[in-house]
C-alpha cells in the first residue's frame, strides 16, 4: 500500500515524539508498504519565528525565515529513520527533486506538481522521502508557502498526485471527536465522517484537518486522522469519507416561505425552539431557516405550506411575544456549494450582482461555511441557475 503520512508540529514536538514517529514509519516500511512523509515544523516553531520578526521584511525573506522550522524537522526525522536502518532522504524547496511548485500568482501549478509528485512516487521502493510541509517553490526558485494548515494541504495534495492509497494525518487529537473533550463530558472518537461534514466543522473552528487540504481529497483516496501516541500508521483514528464537489443546483420542488413576526424574537429564549419543534412534531421538513431581530422564516415544501401555516399560527396565538404569521409561495432555491465560498472576500457580491443585473429579485440569501443559497420567485429559478452556473 502507498501511504503519505503527515506528522504535525505536536507529533514532532520533542526528541521522544520524533522517535515515536520514526518507529511508526519504520514499522510500516518493514511491513512492505511504500511510505512518503510530510513533516511540519517542530512544536510551535513557525509561530515562534513569526513572533520574532519585529522588523520590516518582504514576503520572500519572511518565507525563508519561517521555512527553517520545516527544514529542521525533515532533517531530524530523516536522521531518526536512518538510525533505524530505513533508507530515507529529505526534500525541501530548491532541491532538484522538490515536488510542490506554484505559478506566478502563488497558486499551485497543478500540471508541474503532479509530474514531479509522480517522479517522487517512482522512488518509494528505494527510500522514504521526508518532505517539508507548508512550503512550495515559486517559478523563479523562491520559497513560497501554502498558508495556514499548509502541511495538511501538502500531504493530501501529494497523496492525490502520487496516486497514494491513503493519507494519514498524525496529530494531537484522537481523530474527529463528538465534541471538544476540554469542554464537554463523554466526548468520543467518530470512526467515520464525510468530507462535507468535516469541512463545515473546520470552517467553524474544528482544528482537525485544514479545509484547504480537503479540497484535494478524491473519493478513492482514504484520509485518516490518528493520534501520535497511537503508534500505528495503518489503523485507528477517524476515516474521512467521500470527496468535496463544487456544485450549483436548483431544488426540483418549489418552497413556501413562512414568516413569523414578533417583538425582538431573537432575544426571547425558547421562541425559535417552540416554532421549529412544532413543525418537527408534525413531520414537516424544514429546508432552511432565516432570522432577524423580529422575524423567523421557515422554508418548507410548498405542498406543506397550508398545514405549516396553521401549526405556526397556533404558536403565535399561544405566545404573547408573537404577533403574526404570513406565507409567500412558490419560491425556488439555487444552492452554490464550493469549499471556501463565504470565506472569499467579495464572493457574495460576485454571485448577487449578475442576478440583480438580470432584474431578478432575491427574496433571501443564506450562507453556511461552504455554501450559498439563493431564494427567488419560482419562475426565476431556471434563469438564476443558468446565471450562477456561468459564474462557476
């Protein structure tokens, strides 16, 4: 089996942990597997170096300085592997066999990186490559970086381009947990999680695998997260399933927009819960929810509109803080799903402006970590879909 193993800063944070990492790699090699290693800077080295740059410097000099953390790690890990009788070599930007190349805009040069990654893969029977994570080489030979979480990105990207069977992210957590074990009781490891689920969690604070890395995951590439104390690269942890796809789609059935108004609903504990619970108890599916200070809007199947209106009306009558319920139908929803959409400055205006230029009224727009939902009149749904597809 061909495996790319990425060791995070914590898993290389001391000599003992480097020894543990080397033991796990050596065991996998002894079992006959092809192993490539991606190494982060030891511990908090990168942050420490950045903190010490208290003088004016350009991006090129800064990249050179922060690269020293990864450069040190690969030398340490290569030496530890050699001490165990494992043939190993370290790879860093500037070397003739370095794989990760960026273009003049700082984006990964896919064609060149894939070609070089396959060349590295061809040598896996001869030696274990220990590759600096986070770093890349520009077209002029300069050192560039892949941004926050760049070592994860290096690992999954190389796993994809090297035709690996699996990428193993070795870190300081037991895989993906049901909750933060430092905050909630009884948190346990999740054996499997989808790419979509993890990307949404990652954009909202879960520091397990960098979202940028998961964009490189394809369906036939296994990605697994294990704790550095586990000691076995080939089992345990959390398996990340599926692949993330850029998608623009129009919901096939129309929606009804049901809005409940009241006085400062947002500041009234229990109001939203009672409204949504009433719909749920009647087995009415809620497609989406939007809220303001004085309103809560539920989007449900248009066939359920009348029943949902009556259910919510009963809640309005029962609660003094609520005043009225109204229905608007039929509406179409076009959803754009594409990784870091809401995290790209200006992306919402890039989507909305062409729709406005076409004189299409947007009833609502709802964003999540990885998607944008556009609500328009049902008759405008196909035109909105076509405009949005042209953008992506």
